[in-house]
């Protein structure tokens, strides 16, 4: 046994034990004959650093993997990082800019070499931080989405999907980032509220056509006037009586002179604005669909921007030369296409001014109606995303989605919580083609080569492509694949596929995936698609979706709000164990986690309480147990703690089977704090015989094992401090929940705890001096209660501060009465406190509490307050009302005891 220092120091313990576990291969012990259990981590970006969402996600995974490892399984937690194409290229280019250098000064191969150099020097930050969190990953087999074996899998999947007709090249709208000159995924688009305008313009009808009201024009409204240079139609609702007669008629776009049709489409809302909308299918996702319904092929749709969002000539050549080369917006003090379009429409008399009134009721005219517009920005570039018509590679996600939906329906994939199933099906049933190409240099280069006519040849190597093309000269596609394409292969690509290996056979399908709900479609669903397509089986049997970690007030964390919490800072202050336990205890299925540093601090105090309990046991000769099974016990308190230990094991097992992390954490927390530390240790003081030492050592061992998945560092430290061990705690045996419930001992100790607690409460409420010992008179006691008092008299006297105890004695004067089960326990207080003064104090306090309670109740019953006050004010009033109600009930109970 190693004597523990007085002070619990998490930092020293954490660094020492993590290094020990990793160096000794304990994250993946050799268990070839054991039942396999497999999870894969959502691979963090190689550029990333640990944020609070990572802390939640990886803590939950580590709890599961440590739990299953303790249960004797061949537990494999696959770890690796994602090459993060756009993020990594951005980091390296920024470093170049700092040195007055740029990517285009190098060949593609030279730049990629620089990226690899950066990865070797700086790309491991997040994996070091995951170690600080305590993640017991299989680092010996760490993967990277750009390593040689994984890259081979990516290329093979691309080629196979193309061969199967599930991957093709097409012209469609994409989210285009003009800063990076690349398509990006929806996940990389961040919508922000921007103050903008809503402009109204008159578009003249051609050939003398007029509306039913005699107007020779249609008014259209737009938040993006610059795109009118590529308009191809005006849409109205087919049943709108104002426009029914002009559907199919020609209309003229004033600046370009382009002649196009008025079309009927339900996209136009008769109740919104004028009911007529301009259609620019090359620069708006809704317009793109309207254009297809109107019969425009994507190749015919007009594109008015280059890759930098500068105006270029459309295919019909109708954009006036003065617009060419302008940026879409005003930039560096120079008007852009937007400003010039508005100015020219105004000069032509075709701008409908917005009319508003000032405070004096006078009309004010302005060019546009002020509007707050939901605007898409690149989350890394910070520039407005442009819907852009371009040729890209697409996966036929609609066909690949069929198998995953069936797997969820028939139970081969279980989604937890099940409330996410509806969202899953809704998205999958309406899935769009998946754009998988990116205009970057860093990433998996698309295995496609083009001949001089633009025909693609898809193959795993240039030699194979040349064989397909014959003697034609070929040029390789310069684009790379979306990183979500490669990470979709994670559950089997990390296990060696396409090679057939024992590891692949043994650990695919994975057992569980833990993921934030926000990547359900970007990653989870696509893994399901690729796993079923290439492995013929689901990638994992269960998918657990957790919420977000939000600020204490429930807001989403963001740097702009200044409410981001650094998990490493919390680890520095409170230790990794405390942060991990907070994450588990707060993770309730289907809910977001609200950050609360006070709770983290509270779990640090919990760790300190466990530490002090170990020091007490050591001081009383208690050592680690030599047996996995519970020792034989006769004393009720020892039989009780054994039964409570087993009940806790059962509660944790049930919670873990259901992935109720909060229930599992709270079960072990309350057992350690309440039953073991607050009661068992207190009840055992002064009675530490050999039986009690054996039981206490065994129960404490079980605590360390049960708590280990949640708090791995302190538990491993205490495990070794309590005596010589034949193994480290990380690979110890999970407790058995086979001990028969000892209802008799549980009932007796439960009775004792209730009685002592009631006595302590009464003493506190009635201001009995802490050092005063009281007589206790018992009436109406059953034979069983008398026997319990006889057996537990010493504990009752010590913990309840009882001077003497008698049965049936007449009590005169003031006294407190406590009822436990059938018996009444009377505590005479004459001469101990001033009873009259105490009654007066309690009555005064009760009246004050009731007055405040009733005043708050009146406010809450007033509809005007509940409906009009700020939600936080109403919530505070409800909280205060509940507090004053409880206080009044407590004071009345105390007063009743003195009656």
C-alpha cells in the first residue's frame, strides 16, 4: 500500500498514467479469443485543436470503450485524423502569405510537399490534446485519410462507383467560395444575418402585351439586383388572376435587352411582394429547379460570374461591356455590378422606390426596402458564397440512400435516440446529388483523365486510363475529392480494406458510432451508404447522436459572441476527470449540454472526496481486495453496502446498455457520495473489524472499477495506492452483478439512515447547539424497530448525538417529534433551547416566507406578466416561488414539531 499525499493533484497523475497506459499497449490488450467490440472516432481535422464539442464526443466514446474493455472484450477504438482539404490548404497558404510567398509560385507537387512538411511539424496538436482528455485510442494503428493504404481505398471506391453508374460528371449549381475558388459543402456554409435591401423593378412586357389592369410591365422584387444580368424568365403562380393571361408571353430585361418568357410555377407566391419573381437559374438554387421545370437544360443556363465572382459575358453575349470585370459587390471603394444595375434601372425610370414615413408622418422615398437577409458565408473564408453553375463530379446519393433507409427500418441500424429517425428519413428521401469534387491542390486527386474532346476516362492509374483511351492524349483532372467522400469509408478503410484482413473480418461492422447530430447527413449517412455498397453490411449496428455543448444561457457558442469555452483550460483548472464526469452527467439523450463551470468544479470536489475516502481507508488498515467476489459478511452495515454495490453495478449496466450516460454517471456518483462516503464510512467508524476491512476494501475496489470509465486517472492512481495488484485498473474485471439482494440488511440500514437524517434535520431547524446530546423517547415501536435500535444503538448514539434512549416514557415540556415508519421518536428540548423564543422565530420566518410565496404566486397567476415579461424574468419568478414554497413547508414542519 502506498500512502497517499494529503492533496489531490490531477495534473501530475494524468500525465504519468496516460504515458504508462500508452507505452504498455494497454489501450489494445491482446485478446484474440475475446468478443470484439469496435468504435471509430469521427476523425478530427488535422488542422484542428480540441474544442468543447470534441471533449463531449470523445469523452462519451472513451466511457464506452473503457467499459467494454473492463468487461473483457477485444475493444478497438480506431483513431485517426482527416486531411481537411480546404482547411489545411488555407493554413499552409496563410503561412506562405506571412513570408510574402504564395501557392502559385510552386508546382502542384512542390506545394503538396510543403503541406506534408507542415503536417509533420504541426499536424498532431489535436491528437496530443485527445490524450490529455484521457482518450484510450489504439494509437499504435493511427490512421490518416491521406495515408497510402487509405488513399488506395478512396481511389478504388471512386472508380467502382463510376463503373456501377453511381458517380458521374454534371453541370449543376454548387456553393462556390470565391475566396478559395472552390465548391464547398453545405456544412462549410454559415448563414449570417446581414442588413440589406429589397429592390423592386419594372420589367416591360413585349409586343404591346398588357396585364388585366392595363399595366405594360411586371414588377419583380429581388435582394440581388446584380443577377438580373443573367435572368432567363419571370415566374408567376399559374393560378394568380393578375398574371394568368400573360403566361407564355415575352418580357424584356431592360439592361441586357434579353427577351424571355413569363412562366407559371408554384414557386412564385401570390402573397409575397408583387407575386412575380425573376428567375436566374445559374445563380440561385430555387431558380435552378424552376428553370429545369421550365425546360432549361443546365448547359443552357446563363452564368455571369467567373470563379472570383467578377462579371463575365454570358453565352448570349448580351451583358453590356461596361459591366464586364466588375465585382458583384462594391469593393475597395469601387462600385460593383449591384450598384451599377440599381443606378441604371433608376435612370431608366424602372426602379420602384420604397415609400416610408418619418416620425412626423412625412413620406420618404428610398431605392430599396431595408431587409435583414439570411446570407450564406464560407465558414473559413468569411466571404459571401455564390451559387455557381459549374461542372463537377457527383455521386447518385438517391440510389445509395435506399439501402441505409431499409437498414434503419428493419433494425440493422438502431438510431439512438429514436426521435432522430424521422429527420433521417426526411433527409434521405429528399436527398440531392452529392457534389464530391473540390478545386484544391491538397486532397485525393480525382482519378479521371480527359482527352482533347473532354471525354473522361476514370481508372485507378494513368496507365489504366490510357488503355481505355487508346492512343488519345490525356490530361488529368486537376480537382480533388471532398474530404467527406474519403471519411465516408472510415469504418472499413481504417481496417485495411480493400485488402481482406483478419482485422477487417473481425471488426466490421463496427458496434457503435457516437456522433454529433450536426453531421448525421454529411458523415453518418454517407458511411451507411458506402458501407452497405462496398461491404454488403451496415458500418455500425448502433448510431448514438448527441447534442451540442451550449453556453450557460443556452446560446450556441461562437467566437463572435465571446462565449467559447476552452476544454484544455478547464482541464488545467479542474482536471480531466472532472470535465469528463461533467460531460457524462449532463449528457441526456436528445438534449444539448449547457456549460456550467460550477458543475465541473463540483465534480473536482467529488474526486477530492473519493481521494479523502481512500486516505481514511488506508489510515484504518483497509487495503485493496484479494477477491473479485463479495466477502462473506454478517454485520447489517456490511451486508447493506455489498447489496448497494451490486445494485449500482446493475444500474450502470442497464444505463450503458441503453446509452444513458447521465443515468450511469449519476448512479455511481450517488453511490460514492451518499451511500459509501457519507454513510458507510460514518457507520463503520469505531467498528473497523476484519470483516468490515474486507468488505470496505472490496466495495472500494468495485467503486474504482465502476468509476474508471468516467474518471480514469484518479481511479487508476487509487487502485495502485490501495495495495499490490496483478494488473492495471484499465484492464481489470468489471464487477459481477450476481449477488442476491439482501433486503433485510438494506431495510435496516435504510431505516437507520432515515432516522439519523430526520434527527439532524430537526436539530438544525430548531437551532439545537451542535454539541448538545439529546434524550430520545420512543413510542409505538414495533418489535422489529426495537431489535434494530438494539443492534444499531451505538451508531445511533454517535451519529444522532443521542445521550440516552428509552421506550414509552411520558414527556413533559417542549419537544420535537419525528415519525419514522410506525414509531415516533420524541426529542425533549426543555433546557436545551428557549422553546418560546424558537416558536416565535419560526412563526415569524414562516409568515415572511408565506408572504413572499403568495406575492410571487400572484405575479405568476397574472397573464399580463407571464405573456409580456421577458422569458428569463418569468423563469426566475417561478424558481423563486418554488424556493419560497419549499422554505415555508420546511418552517411549518419545524414549527409543528414543537407543538
